[in-house]
């Protein structure tokens, strides 16, 4: 089970900025697509913790910048 760390977030964002899709970027960082999707759901939830909200926002921003 992966835990969301700053290091993992940095790795995923780097893979995204290099042109990977969010799911592929997560897998390249060693995070399953299912776990990544769960983190994103938590981040987009009204009741999500600030950590996961910040993560989802950073992912969305990196995806937008890569377009």
C-alpha cells in the first residue's frame, strides 16, 4: 500500500510534465492506477483532507500545463 508523500507527488508531477497521462505517471512512480484514482477521489471530495485536495489540484494543474 502506497502512502501519498511529497516525494511521490513530485515524481508523479515530473512524469506528467514529461508528457505522461496521469495514470501512467502514477504507475511510473510505483503507484497503482487504483490507488491513484482513490487519491484523486479523496482530493475532489468535499470531505477530503487538505493533503489530498492539494494533490488533486497539483495533478489537475500539471495536466492543464502539459496540454
